C-alpha cells in the first residue's frame, strides 16, 4: 500500500510540474506555453516589437525638436520685437502685434509637434504584442 501511494504522489507531482496556472484566467496550461489556450493572453513577457520602438523613439525626437524650434522662435522673436520697437515706420506694426504673431506661430509649432509625437506613440501602441526575443 505505501508503494502505491508513493507512485501516485509522484505521478501527481509530475503532472503539477508539467503544467502551470494562467495568471489571467487560472486555467491549467503546459509549462512551456507562451499563450493561454483558454483566454488567449500571453503568459510570457511581450513587446510591441522593434519597429514600434523605433516609431516611438521617432515620435519623442519629433516632439523634442518641435520644442527646440519653438524655443528658437521665441529667442528670434525677441530680437524681431526689439528691432520693430526701434525701427518700425508703420504705426500698425507695434511690438504687441509682433508678440501676437509670435505666440500664434510658437503655439502652432508646439501643438503640431506634440500632436504628431503623440500620434507616433499611439501608432506604436497599436502594434500587436509578441513574445520578446531578448528574454
Ligand atoms: Zn488564461
């Protein structure tokens, strides 16, 4: 009797170690499984892939370059403002008008740059997740 019990315990342990529990739906799935057959969730580390990573990097660079261009426009605008203050012969073109045009241009550059950067990030997020090749 003890022998039979020992064998059945070993069999049970072997079955337990050959399977694992899905962290999402708690179904028993093979230990080597990468995707749960019951709920379809990946049970290994996944990523959006190298193309999505490059896309996200490009989006961040785009947003940073836009901020740099806006800062450059700001400093250039200060010089233009000073020049207008000193040299404008047209009474309609006051430093206040220059400020308004400058702020509008800077706002457009910033909003467009950030919107496109976020857009690239969203496109990267839309890429399907696959098991990571580096783990
Ligand atoms: Zn599952």
